[in-house]
C-alpha cells in the first residue's frame, strides 16, 4: 500500500501527451537522462546517427558505425555517451551526463539496417515541470509472469473518435505502444522494443493490447486514450502487477483461515454460556463477520476503478474492463 501511494505520488504525467504529434517516447529532463533507442534485433545495423531537431537544420549529435566505431560531435563531447543500458547488441541508447534546460527539445535516432532499410525513433525531452503530479483513478490488475497478458479498454462516451493510443507510463518517461487511426483503421508501428499485439479497425470502441510471455519489466502503468475529433479525450489508466503466481490462493487461504478462527472463538464462547443463549450469540457473531466483509469489499471495489469492473453493464454505458486468463480482481494490498 505504501509503495503504491509513493509511486503514484511521484508519478508525473505529461499533459500534452494526448495531442497531435507522434512521439515514440517522451522523456522528463533530468541531469542524467537516457534517450532509448533499441531497434528490432533481427536486422543488421549498417550505420546509425543521433540528431536534435533544430529550426533550420537537424543537428548531428553522435554517430555509430559497426566498422568505424563512435564519433561524438564537438558540442556534445563529454556530455553524451552510448550507454548500452540493456547490454543488447541492438541498443543504441544515448545518455546525457549533465543535461540542462538547453537540452529540452526534439530528438531522433536514425539508422539503416540490412535488409530492412531505414528506421527512426522520435523522442521529445520535456521540462520536468510539464510533467504533472497525478493520482489517476487506476484499474488494478494482477497476472502471472510467463503468461500472455491482455489489457482491454472500452469507450463509454458516445463521441466520434479519431484515434486510440496505448502508452506505458514510467516516472521518467512515457512510451507510445500503439496508435490506431479510427477513420482509416490503420495502426502506427510502435518503436517500443517489446512485442505488443493489438487490433485496429475503423470506428472500434474497444481496444486491447497483448504482451506475450510477460516478464517482470512489463509490470507498471499503462494508459489507453480515445481521442475525439473535437479534441476531447477519454483516458483509462491500468496498473499491471506481475507475480510468480498463486496470488489468488493467498487471499483465499487468508479468508478461510480467518473464518475458521472466528468460528472456533464463537464455539468456545458458546460452550461457556447457557445453552439457551448459544444460538443467538453465534448468529450475532456471524452477522458481524458478514457485515465486516461486505463493507470491506465495497470499499475495495470503490477504489478499484471509476466503473465497477466485475458487474454486468447496466445498459446505459459500457464497461471498462481488463482481462486475461485467471483474472484476479481484488487489489493485492488487501492481503
Ligand atoms: C548524475 O550522475 C553523476 C555521476 O554518476 C552523479 O554524481 C550525480 O549525482 C547524478 N545526478 C543525479 C541528479 O542523479
Ligand atoms: C552492448 O553490450 C553487450 C554486452 O556487454 C555487447 O555484446 C554489445 O555489443 C553492446 N552493444 C553495443 C552497441 O555496443
Ligand atoms: C552489462 O554487462 C556488464 C559487463 O559486460 C555488467 O557489468 C553489467 O552489469 C551489465 N548490465 C546489465 C544491465 O545487464
Ligand atoms: C554541468 O554543467 C554546468 C553548467 O551547465 C557546469 O557548471 C558543471 O561544471 C557541469 N558539471 C559537470 C560534472 O560536467
Ligand atoms: C501466447 O501467445 C502466443 C503467440 O504470441 C501463442 O502461441 C501461445 O499459445 C499463447 N499462450 C497462451 C497460454 O495463451
Ligand atoms: C487518420 O487518417 C486520415 C486519413 O489519412 C487522416 O486525415 C487523419 O489525420 C488521421 N488521423 C490521425 C489522428 O492521425
Ligand atoms: C478488437 O478487440 C476487441 C476486444 O477483444 C474486440 O471486441 C473487437 O471485436 C476487436 N476488433 C476487431 C476488428 O477485431
């Protein structure tokens, strides 16, 4: 619980994210920051270059060639380096040592691979104060490592939507996972290094992403955003927690154990009392117990999401829900 509150408190969201321009990644300015660039690994890199977008002409920052090595341009020498943070041969991420306000702006990593040809990833670096502190109403969801995890969201508004996007949100950056143009039914190819499956068709009002064989790094916050032609947006935030499995059983064991203990207590009390009182007393205990859990469950479902995720549609709107095999609905923090 504390961890969750803490995370939400430090979570910064960039206001302008659901706007026109396509940025594969939005990075919060920090003294030490990394611009991630991991290209599809099945391709062979021939050459790559980092640029900053300037008014007149894009400015070259650094260059990498598998044969000739690395060149960092003069103004950036001693300020940037290829960090290879994932230790993968296809990681061309660029890190800054001592970034300042002057480094706010737009960047891209541009490369050529054989046989696929050009590949480009667009990144924007934004001032830290344009990331806003937000405590979003978050849908909690838990799944197991190694499973195919699917997150689904469905629009509840009757607006005419143009676009739906999915993003992964981290405290220091936001990655675009998919973007579907709803008037064309065509989707944007994500530069996110992890495989994401999704569907995209004209005018669809329900969207999903599937992450095959989930790993620990897939835990975190995801956001889907429906964008209307009028500029209005409808956004859902989902927190995905991945566990080693057996989470549901802990909870059930706890409830069963608690109930057994309470029954034993009631039994001891009733043995010590007059037989004519026995029945009434036990009924009271059970009544209290049931009421306690009812309120607890109600509280839990209020926290979970703006719309109850485990109730059938009331006909006026549609459900938002998150699904995957063995859906575990109760927040983990109740355990
Ligand atoms: C940035 O990195 C340097 C060297 O690793 C370190 O001394 C410094 O504290 C870091 N700054 C921040 C804000 O983390
Ligand atoms: C990154 O590190 C790994 C392992 O240390 C190495 O195999 C790989 O070639 C490196 N990638 C680049 C681009 O230097
Ligand atoms: C990358 O490899 C180096 C040694 O080559 C190792 O020290 C470092 O911990 C590795 N980093 C990651 C993130 O695996
Ligand atoms: C970082 O940059 C500031 C000015 O931009 C400079 O005064 C400071 O010495 C730099 N620090 C390092 C470690 O390069
Ligand atoms: C997970 O997805 C892969 C395709 O990405 C599929 O082949 C596999 O059967 C799926 N596994 C489960 C348990 O659904
Ligand atoms: C969707 O595609 C149409 C037709 O190409 C285009 O006019 C429109 O701007 C696109 N919408 C978005 C949000 O990219
Ligand atoms: C997209 O996925 C949603 C959720 O699974 C489904 O209801 C919808 O029919 C799918 N659309 C298409 C065109 O496959």
